[in-house]
C-alpha cells in the first residue's frame, strides 16, 4: 500500500533532540536470547520504525522500553535520565504509552469508557469518591470525559461512542485501542503492529491518524509494522532487527538498499 495514492504527504516534520536512547540492551529468557547488544535512539517528534522478521525481537524491544521486561544488560535513557531498566508505572507516568499486538480492550464496556480508562493515572480523587460521583470527583470526571470526547472526535468514532467495543469490527477496535493510549497524553507512543489484520482502507485510515497524532500533537512515535509500504511512507528513520541483533539503522531509503536487510528480511525479486 502506498499512502501517496490516497493522500499526499508533503509536510516535513521538525525532528528534535534525542528523547529516548537504548545502549547495549540485552534480554534473555533462560538460554534463549531475545535481544543482544541493541543500541539506537529516538528523536523528539519523529516516527521511528522497528522492522524485522517474525521472532526478531521487535515486541521484546518495546516491552523493555515500557518496563514489561527487565533487560540483563544495557541502559535506557529517557529525557536525560539513565537507568538499567524502566518500571511500567514510571514509564506510564513519565509519558510513555503503548498499544499491543493483541487487543486488550474491555469488550463489554463502551468505546467511551474504554478510552476513559486511559485517564486513570491522571485521576486524583480516590476510588470511593469516584464511585459516588460527588464533589471534586464529579468535576474531575467531567473534565476527563471532555478530553475523551475530543479523542473520539479526532478518531472519527462518534457514531459508536456508546457501543460496547466487542460489537465493533476489528478495524474500529484498533482505533479505540489507539484512543485509549492517546488518553494518557503520551510524549512517546509505542505502537506494536497497529495495522495488523486490517484491509487496505482501514490501513489508510490508521496511517492518517498516526500522522495526525505526530503532526498535530507533536507526539513521538515508535512503530512496529510489517507492511513495508507503510513503513517507508510513515517513518523518518528505521531500525532493523534480526535474531535479536540490530543489522541496520537509517532512513527508509538507506535501510531499503542495505544488503544485510535485503538478505534477512526484504528479499529480492527474481
């Protein structure tokens, strides 16, 4: 799929300073090495893609960034603070949000309530006051719901805002998943195959939303995706993994012409 066939993208993004850096990160599960000495950085406001064959360690890398996995070696530097591992609660509170390959939505809850769940860390009232919806808790809930309604409008899902998520088609569920992550007001948004299982039209919509999140909100995006048309159109820079090792890192054109990447992942035309 080529995004330019649907809607030309001519605006160059203004990429800033390094906001996230991994140095020599290694991760193993028993005797199985998922990542070996991986180093790369992410710059503010860019779209940074991670690609590679199945089992290359891409999702493991995102899990290290947001603290789901604790690496055995290496360091993570986020906004000038260096640590050997990121804790999930610290990642969330410091502005790192995440979507997953497998949807983890509350299928019996409405679209609005699913996205509202992304505001949980920002709620100051205790659970008791929230349940009663009185005093400051009610005022706070109204403010959070306003933010959620804005996200619903942005993602163009007003017509299903009260619909239980489990009744929605897969493409819309993925959009709700993105909305819940956006509800956290992330500085860095980690997207793990956000277009997996989508048809061409759904991919075009999701690509448009990702670009709008990056352009309008200034959100830095780290993206795992297998569709090379999407990767080459969306990304400022691409890092390539193979068997847990970094084999290339550069612009889409540089990566596409790398012989190591061609041999390991892209293949050649016969």
